[in-house]
């Protein structure tokens, strides 16, 4: 994820420790607001080790009204504060519908005074004290364990973010009348369907934004476009494409209620959602049913619709920082947003600088969440378990995941995968990953980089974790677009195509721990990767403006030739789908979606950034190409090895399941692999060794600009080579990928096959 602006911040004004591993228990203290067995009362529990007083404030409506009940909590074992409220007493107080609530907290920097009232400074000592406390009773606090939120801090009717700020100008502003409230959600038995148990190695992942998925789709009723319900209605399409796992961009509550305040503007908008306000709540903006409990019910219904088509549901989660953001100014230690975690126990929930006066920042968007603290880890594990167990989620992709491997809590950052007490290892212990062969468990995927320190960790994650393979992306892009400018060799490419053993084998991990991608939400679309020489983020709505974005994209416009741009996109997609590892497409790339070279559309909640469902002939042809290759991958387990391409027979001999060839048909050696002037490579996978119906699969990749003749290897006894696809322009069309059984005969061992400049050929032996 590229850093984005602190969205609340723009409107709000934008020690190494080694504790023992935390105990394995899912929400052992039952934090949050929970009904008892017969729904006669609600138990409220919240954690704070530093508060001296916490009060529960209850409301009959989400905003615009005063509290109706105010109850002090009692501090108990483990620094858990609690109280119970009967339904009868709520009814007597005038709460007859949904129960909305928040907390107010006092501590050493703002002591309790019985004379305090909303907007008062009584008891104030400092905005932050020497221990890092930032209590402020004028700020109504979101329960970190709330199951739903009523709304975002900023809404179309409340654009004054200073209401939530501390500091001399804002500390006495009371936020209760406009602040988000937790909603007490009643438990239900709503089904999430039958969970797929497919091995991760067999998945094809489709990354997409819930809202952008269907906002432009006229086949979806208008009321359901851009919603969980609308996304569930696309399950059959995803199945027809061959997708087996959908990975949604963040769906936990984030500040996005104000995206539509200024039509045709990206000012302060948050589209992607990488700024989480609450880790349990499905984002209300994406629900057609926005009543209390509606987003939860609708989310589960979407999950069931996808499960019913055999599709896993994964979500992108952001535990490296929160939506509270960081300091408004690097020179001001007083003015911070106080919305939830910070107002309850700032040093527990955030990694602080050594003087405890600021947050430590490896994210660029507001300071590190304190992932090494056992209590802060509890929230991570408890919320992940909630999404898994209650909402039906099958896997998680972790944004800026090296922050979860941090071993420091004060004044530093250090990634250490060997630390049993870090969040990465605790997640694996308490949320067991899916076994290699499939079964129960979750799929855990890391974005293996952050900002600064030793946070670039491709290949550096512990067992149980898969990773977005940025090296795969960069090496293949360089081969396609930067020959002569980037020192890419066939040896590097061979390593990537075969599962990146250099990154994962010594770690005890496997090819399927590599999530292979050419593009993601963060950067160019697949089409733009081959149609743009540089980013163009400053253009007018609906394609911009957006700031930031990577300058070094390894992109090239193929000299402006449209047919070559489509060919290059076919090459990128084909190489990814024919490589060992787990391929990931980004929504719309199967139909050559373009953002006209905007490579950082984090703030672009517009028709241009939503998927298009109206395609021209070239786009339809490309979608047929994508569907055909995904189908080929599904039909051939040789492309989805559980281990790296080799095996040991009964006599202890290494059996080669994959062999590399030069274009002349001889076996590629180390000299060829390391030769910077060699840019054509072919490989043959022995399907019989891998339980595949194909005796052999052959792939030839020509990165040169001119044609190259490839001499075909042995196809197997009594077999001949047949063409599944050729990405070259001459073959472009609706049937560019041949259906099983209709492949074209092209030759036998020793035959020549000419591959066009910058082309890929896929053959099968039969």
C-alpha cells in the first residue's frame, strides 16, 4: 500500500521488549458489548491499564442527541472495566430500539473531577503526560470491540474534524453529539454456507473493491450496486471466469462517508479504505441495509453466495496503523485525534517514540499500531477470529505486514521473524493456517514491506505465511518492458517461474507461499502497465487527481502500438498463470481495465475507478483469453506443485519434473542463465510425475523484439506437441486459447516453432 493522507487528519488537520508468548484464548475477557443468554441484559467490557475512571454513555440515536444514560464502570481483574445494563432499564430510559454507546475516560493527564461536564476543562493536567497518556473525557470513544459503528467521524452533515482533536485549540470541544457510536449487535445463526477447503496452491485470487465491483454494473439492481449484496450477486461471474478466491480491499470500518460530499472531486476522499477505525465492524457504506445489524447480516449473506459457488472469501486487513492517525504536526506533541484506542490506553495500542510524546511511524500514515504488546495483539487475534468464525472469512491479506513482526514497543522498530512473541507467530499459533493439501484453516498472506528500518522482508516471513511476491512482479515487468535498461537474466526469470525457491525454500516454505502478481490495486492496471511510460495522476475527474504513486513502475507503452500493448498484457497474464505459485488478478484486468495512467487511485471513488461491465471486441477477446488460461491452469495440477519441481524416487534419485531449454533445444546451463544477453527461455514440465493428465507441458518465452525459433523437446512416448495458445498478434481473437481436445498439432521432438518478438507459446503433449 502506498502511503495516503491521514483522511481524518486533513479535515481533522491531519525499547526492545521480549515478553513471553501470549496465552492462546479468543477474547477470553469477552470484551465488547454482549447480550446474556436470554437477552435480558447487556454486558459491557473494555480494557484500560492506565485509566482512573471510565464511564459508559448510552444513546437512543446515532447522532444529534444527548446521552440518556451515563454509568461508571468497575475495574476488575486484568484491567478490564465492566458494567451490566438490563433491557428493562434501557426501555425505562427511552431506548426502545438499537442501543448506541461509547466511552469516556479519565487518567493521570486528565484527572476526574465530579464537577466536570461536557466541554469542561476541570481536571485537565496536560494533553499528554510523561508516560504517554492522552486521556480526554470530552471525546466520546469508540469501543475497540464494537461489532458495528453507527457512522464515520466525518459525515456530510459534520465536516468539522477538529471536534475529535486534543491540543490547546480543541481539547474542550465535546464530540458526543456527532461521534460514531458502537451498536450492540445481537448474535444470530445466519449461515455463511459451506466453506471451501481447497488447498491454497490451487487458488486463483481475484482482488477487488466491494464498492467498485458493481457500481457500474447495470445487471445489478440500482439499490444493490456497490454493496455487499451486489458483490454476492457476481459470484456466478467469478466462477465462470475460473476465480476460486475473491480478496476484498478493506471492509472494516474506515472514514469514507464523506466521499460524495464534493461531487466530481477527490478532495480528502478515502476510496481504498486503508485507515481502519474499528477492526470488528463491516463498513456500513457498503451495505444496502444500513439499519442496526444490517451490514453484518448482509456481509454474511454475501459470503454465503460466494461460498455456494465454491469461492473463498478473503479480506485485506490493516493492523499496522489505525484511522486515528498521527500527530497533526511533527513539532506539536499535543494535537492528536482522540477517537478510540488513544483515549483508552495510548501506550498499549501504539508504538511510541522514546520520550513517549509521539507515535513511531513505519507506515507513513499515522504511526505504528503496537503489534508486540500482548493486549494489542489480543485485539488483532480476537478480531481475526470474529471475521473467521462469525462472518465466514477464509483468509486474510495483511497490509504492510512487517509491522506485525516488530519486536519493539518504545522508540524503535525491528522485524524479527524468530521472535515467538511477535504478532506474526501468534497469529499462526492461534489461527492455524490451512494445510498444504487443503482442509480447515485460514490462508494468511503478507504484504512483505513497510517503510524504513528492516521492513523490506520479501521471503523473510515465518512458516505459515504466504507473501505478495514483489520480486516476481518486478523481474517479469523488467523482462517485458526494460530490456537493455534493467539487468534481468533468464536465470532470474526461471527462478520466478518455478516458484521463487531462492525466497521460500530455505525458509521451509513452498512455491504456493508465493502469491504471484503482475499488478495490484496499488499501481497501474494490467493494461496501463503496457500502455503508459509514466504515471499521470494529476488529471481531472473521473481519472484523478491523485497524489503520490510510485515513479519507477517498470512500465512501457510498447511504442504506442495498441496491438502490441494487448499482446504484452497477454504475455504478463500468461506467464503469471503458468508459473508455480498462486496467481492474483486485480478486478477488471481480465477485461483490460484502464485508469489512463493513474497509478495511485486511493482517493478516486469515481465511475472511472469502478469496474466497467461494457466491453468492446478487444476486451471481450482478452477476457476469453484470461478465462481459457485460468481453465487450463485448473485442469493441470503440474502447474500447481505442492513442492518445488523435483522429487526423490524409491532409489533415492532426484527426478526432474521441470527442465529448462535454450531456443536451440539444448538444456540451459548456468552460463546461459547468467548471460545478460540471453532473453529467450523455454521449459518442459513432466506432467506424469505430478499426477497430470498431460504427459508434458511446454512453455516458450521470447523477450527479444525479433522472432526466435524454438526447437521442441521430447513430448513423451507416442506423443506429439499441440498448441494451446500463442500470445502473438496473428492469433488474437475469441479462440486464442484452444479448448481441451481442440489444440492445434504443431510438431514432434526436434520440430521448430517460431515465436514472435515478445511472445509466449503454450504447448501440450498428447
